[in-house]
């Protein structure tokens, strides 16, 4: 297709077994009463952006059809690829919408929409391309809830910039960032999954009015860079597990929070009750598999449909004379090939149903009374580097905390009503490096560990340099304070029960005796362990 269409649309009405490819070779299409591209019936449709071309699509603010809801609307699987550029103006509701799977694997795509930018009801998979979204609701969204292997968003490559008036990226079942460069500015959550989520790679920077990454049940951080410039709360899920990666969060409230999942379904786009879907306790259950699937080792590749057919372009789709028609993309989204397959490395949703059980506990409960420990809630750090700056609690678990490795640096609150470290169950440490600075009033230490620790009463102000050393003078960790603090929690590899830990603030040293139980309280100077303020339950590892 090439040329201008001032008031009309490209409409596809083929057999539900047919595959259709539309090559946009420099078009400008406006439709005042419906979608600019309206795919009413087909098996799959591929929209290819011809190399070196500029294409523009826009719809009107009122539709005559009750079913269509977007500038590009498809009742079937939809893939966008190629290397040209495309501007999409969704003036009615959404920019691009598919009732099935939506795949983006190439092109320079700019979407503005009254509601969602990209919406694939069954799934959204982004593997390549330079995508910019300005949306009045969610930037990227998948909402299917009747099938536990649907309703997911998976990003493995490309560049994605989102400015959203609601959530940046929202998934019903699973949200995975496995690669690419992502920047999100969202009025609500930057990343949100009603169930599970994962950070497996890529570089992500977010600014959010609410949570940076919110998951109902489990959030797993394995790799990649995740920078939060501002948010209310940073990582939030019933279970937050950090195995690797580089995390840097600046939060107006809690930087990392484990709270009881609320699995009640109040989404207007939901099409089924999710009350049978609960949390998996399997470590890495949703990690990317070698074949590119997510959490389903035996899942078919992403470019095969339910009956085993490949998502290839129609027969003969690449046979045109190159002098009159652009070369069509190959199966990996590059120019020059004859096929137009959906990429095979974009994965599937996890096998949520049947694997995410939680001991028969009824989903949807709101948890216990404030201060009551919930054994389902867990913050676990096994590796990676985590740097937190919070005005509320730095690390806050309504249940337990486990640290086995990695590096955790926390600039906690100055207010005595919050703490750098806060939990309602138990907090254990068996490895890793920890340096937390915060207020004294609600300070907590670990309850126990095979690696010793010390909670030291050492104060400073914004800009103070905190250095913790072990008994041999080796530096455990350093931290530059971003606000006033009154105590420091320290632990490092090789620190044993009875060892001396020194916390120096701008060169002024305070020594404390490290312990493997949380009974020694805050050290006020020398080797002491004098009393301090606090109202934590006895035996919770707080100040004596």
C-alpha cells in the first residue's frame, strides 16, 4: 500500500484460516468513523513497514462499529515488523489493539492514544523496534484472565519509551522484562502484573506516581539494570526475590515491600475470576527457558499456532519485483527475506494454573492486622546489587526477610516512625554485604544468621560518608548518606560471632561486637550495647 486516503480504511475480511500481510510503503490514512486498518477476520495478519518509508494512520473520535476500538484493530493475531516508520493516532480509544496476540518486532513506531497505546488481549510480545507511546490510560496492556498462559507481556529487545496516564505496562498474569532499553513515566504503576513478574535483563528506567514494579504474588529479579528515579513504593509483591541484576530505587514511601496478595478481580477488562490462581513457591519457576519460552519448557515456539502451523506470510508474499515493491522481512524481522514470521524468541506466559499453589490458602484475603506477621510475605536477596533510598521503610516485609548473598545498601528514613529495616516475622542473614542507615526510633536488626551482624548507634547528616570495616580493617561497605540518620546496620562476608565491626561516619569511629543473634541491641560507643528507643515486639531483633 502507498499513497493517501483522506477518509477510509484498509479492511481485511478473509477466511479465518488465511494469513494476510499488509506492506505499508509510504501511506497516510485517516478514517473519521472507524479504524484506519480494520482486520475483521483472518487467521493472522502481518503489518510490514517498508524500509525507508514514513507511514501515518489516524482514526476519528466516534466509531460507527460497536466492536472496533482502535486505530489499528484486529480480531486475530497481529504482528508489526519491518524497518520503516509508523505514526499511529488513536483518537477514539486505543492505538493498536488485537483480540489475540500482539507482536512488535521492528520499525520506528510512535503511538498516541486516548486510552491504551498497545493492547493485546491474549499477550503482547516486543522483540525489536523503536517504540514511543503517549497514552491516556495504560501504555502497554494484556488483559486475558480465562487462560493462565495468556494475559502476559514479554519484552526481550528494542527501545520502548512510555508516557502513560495510568500504568506504564500492565499484565493480567505475567510481566517479564528480558532485554531492551525501556523508559517509563507513569501516573500510576510503571510496571504491574496481577500475578507474577520478572526482571531478566535489559535496561529499565522509571518514574511512577505509585509503584515502580508491582506484582500481586511474586516478583523475581535475575538480571538487568532497573533504575527508579521517583516512585511511591519500589518493588512490591507478596514475595520479592532478588537473585541478580543492578537495582537502584528512590522511593517516597517504602523502597522494597512484601505485603499480602489481594487476588480479588476488580479490573473492568477482566473476563474471568482469577481466584484459582495462587502463588508459586518454586524458585525461578518463570525464568526464561533455553528455547525462548517462559516457565514452560515444553511450550511450542512463539511462531506456531495452536494446531502447529507456522505464523508465516501468505504463499508468494516475497516474490514481487523489487523495482515495484519493497523487499519483505525475513523471519527474524530483518529486511530481504520472503517470509514474515512472528519471532520465535518472544516466549510464552508461565504455566500459572496448577503450579502456583499456596497450601490451600484462600486467595483474595487482605492479610492480618497491622503488625501481624504473614508467613507468605518474603523478601529474599540472594545476589545482585540493591541500592535503596526511602522516605518510608527501606526494606519492609509483612513476613520474613532472608539475605544469602549480594549487596544491599540502604539510605533509610530520618523519621522515627519508619526504619531502614522493617519486618514482622524473622530476618536471617547467611551471606552477602549489608549496610543500612536510618532513624533510631523504629530500628531493627536481624533476628539470627550464620553470618554475624551489628546494629550501631552512629549518627550523621546528608553527605556524611559511612564506612564499615571488619576486625582486620578490611572495608565491608561504604555509603554516602542522603539524609540524617541515627544508626547503622552492618554485616559482611567473613564476619563471625564476637568479631568487632567498626562504623565510621566522616572518620569518627564507633565499634560494636558482631553477633549471630539479634539480642545485643544498638551499640552506643566502644564495645557497648546500651538501650535505645523503640517499640518493636520482643525478640524481633530490634533495639534492646
